[in-house]
């Protein structure tokens, strides 16, 4: 298992339900540590841990984009 931490900067979130929608979608992805998913409303960031052998940060960003939200940048660090 190759766990990494991702910080994904999003377009400014406009409502708490946006935060919930992103959170639910990311938690449902194979390879994402569901317990680690945190979407921050004020800073418009998603923070999570993921197994890079099962999913890439690009695939996670694509899932957020598919919901209609813009991903501004992604950052990955070892856990």
C-alpha cells in the first residue's frame, strides 16, 4: 500500500451542500481513505489520503470536475 496525502484546491465553494456533494463523491472512490476525506468550505480545499497504487490524484480531480466543480491545483505529499 502506497498512501499519499492530497490537497486539492477548488474553485470557491458557494454553499455547504457543495462541500457535502464533493465529500460524498470522493469517499466513494476506490483507493481513497474514506475516514481522511475533509472538504473545507472557507478555504475551498479537499484534503484526503489515497492509495496511489489504486487511484491517482488526477482521477480524484476528474471525479470532482465531473460534479461540475473546478479544480484549480493539486498537491500530493507522502503520508
